[in-house]
C-alpha cells in the first residue's frame, strides 16, 4: 500500500500497517504483531518470576522485566515473519502500580521493583490515614489510601534504600511504573515519561486537573524531581533505539493493562464494562468525560486520554480484586492439587457444588470494595467429606464472588449497573468460571473472541497514533464475542449464596495485626 499519511507529528510514505504490542504483565512479558484488521500474525511470551523475601513482600528484578519484554518483542517479530521495517508503531501495556526507581545517568535500579501486590507499606498507609490524609487522597486522586498504589512504595524506597533520599533530592534518580521503565530502556535512556492512566495509579496524580499533586508530594515527602512527564495515552512517546529491533520505531501508546483491556474490549461508551481474569481480577466501567465519585470505595480513575479528534479524556470506575489466577497457581504450587493451571476446571467440575467449602483468597489482603490490607486467605467449612474437587470449586467460586462484590457496588451506584460484562484474560477460558460469574452477577458474561484484549488494546491505541485506524468506529468493528453465558440461578438463590460468602469474608477480615 503506497500513500502519504500523517501520524502524530510526522509524514510517512510507503506506510506500514502492522503494529507491535508489548504487554508486560505480573507473571509474564508478552508481545504480539497485529495487522489493521485485528489479525494476530505472531506472538511470544516469557515468564517473569517474582520473589517473596518476607511475608507480604512481592518483588521482581527490573532487569528481568526489561530483558523478558525485549526478548518477547524480538521473537514475536520473527514468529510473524516480518522485520521492524514493517511496523507502523508500538503500543505498550503494563502491570500497574509496580514501582521502579533507577539512576538517571546509568539506568541502574536502586532496588528490586516493588510489585503492586506487595503489602509491606500497610503500616505507613495506616499512619497517613491517622494523619487525616485518607479523604485528601480520595478527593485528589479518586483512589483510596492503600499499599496497592505506588506512592507508599516510593516512600519506602526513599526511607530504606541507602542514600536513595539524598540521590533523589539531588535530582539523580527517576521513578516510574513499568511503562516508564520500559520506555526509558526502549529509547536508550532518552525519555522519562508516562501516560495519564499509569499516573492515575500512583496515588500522586490529580485526576481532575491532570497534573501531579504538589499537596500529596509534600505530604508524602516525595521529591517532584523523581516523577516522569505525563502525556496522553496516545502520543508520540519517542522512538526505539535502533540497536534493539533493527531500526527506530515510533512508540505511540502507553496504557496501564486494565485501561488497555477496556479499550481492547471496545468499551467506548459510558456504562460499558469489562472484567479481566489474570493474576487478579479487574472490573472496569467506562463513565465518560466526567470523573464520578467512587461509590462504596470503588476507584475513580482515568480510562484514557486520546487526542481531541478521537474523543479526549474518558474516566472509569474500577474494582480491583487482588487474587484470582494466583489462587489457582497456589492450588498447583502450594497444595499440589493440580499439575497445570488448566486442570482446575476438570477438578472443580468433578463435583456438583463446593460441598459447603468456602475459599476466601485474600493472600494479599482484600481489594475493592473491602480494602483490607490485613485480611488473609481462609478455607472454611471443611469436613471429612471435603475433597480436592470441593476446594478447587470453592476457589473458582471465590474468584467469581469477589467480582460480584464489585459489580453489586456498581449496581447500587445510582442505577449504573452494566447490562453485560465483557470478559477476557486467561481465566476467561474457563467455561465453569464464566458460568459461575454469570450466576453470581445476574447478567450475561460475554467471553471475548480473544483472551488477549490487553495487548490488543495497546495495539489499537498505537494504531490510532500511527494513523492505521481513523477512529473508534474502525476499532470497535474489530471486536468479536466468542460465547455468552446467561445466569442460571434464581435471584433468591443468588442472594443466599452472596450472603454466605460475606459471612466467610468476615472470618478472613483483619486477620493480621496492623502493627
């Protein structure tokens, strides 16, 4: 195809129409190559390990994050049978809140990355709340005060890594969520930036004014010099170092993984919602151009910010469930009940119900709407008749019921309940989980034709920036449903089920001492 076209800030002839999406997640780094019709031409994936040096601590090696993502990108190009010359641009999606601090001059991280699941800063968050900052945090950021977000992780690094505070105050260190870290490495250290979606997850960003909050930076004692420049989700973030992939490739999109998934699921209209089933579960509902107050401690966040001709700023409400797929991993690695994660479906399907067993997978505390960092996992209702099948089914029910808690808050928020949920992620492959989810929600669950909506969203966003797509209508036309799961239980049975679940949750709540 030969024509002259304009992307964001440049003119190209002999226009390539292929897009490379980098999807850096909690447990793996993925990459895929997509064409302008949404067809995936090649993909690759590298597992990413984590370490747990103390109870509640979760860390990763920033260098492993970078090297795994670069390897996945290189392999995806090879698997697609193309070179970097065929690419119109790159989009990046990433695990959010995970915190990296590095030396601006050398690019050397000062510590391991502190992963979003890490709970070490719960006492610090408690002190901030006691000091009256809880309402201020919610007013400015739309978030709740919780160790989940980046701010307390940054503060921990400044307070506990030798010389970190002195180096930061001298302007020698840079903070970034994983998108910023990858962008820095992709551009050979020339760009320190992020987008509004990732900035909105730091607990430092004013999501109404769209700027870093001087008030919170001062309250948390975090130097502003650490912070990246914030840009739209679709922007020209720079070009890759030509030594990495064969030539310089423009980077046109950065987006936190759940925001990219919302976009990949084509939830462009207010009221539309999706749920991604990965390491955790994340239900996100598009709320349009106005930031809405978060009902019952859901998060009010930025969905994305696009150039004006594509619609500008959109907001969202989000409920974050910390443990979903990782509960299945625990059945495999911790208990040895299954050899592969996919075996949980047959094991759970070997029984008709959970046999009175309840599994509250609060390994990293409870997220929305409970926000209890001191909760811990619990298996309740065991008898001598309980089997591995009952435990496995209770684990799947525990995932679905956590999501139901989030959905029911949305349903009670002024009549804005979604009429359906679009589902993606690895867990969405489980038909049993999807049916349990529809039963617990009371609305249809629509499984996307792709379980890689996050990477697809990153590619779609980059395609807008590169001029591969002319508008949201073109992107939305590419979305396809694979299967719809309708609720099969009565309202009274659903209410009884959820009431009993809340009883189980109350037993796991506030288990660990705040001290």
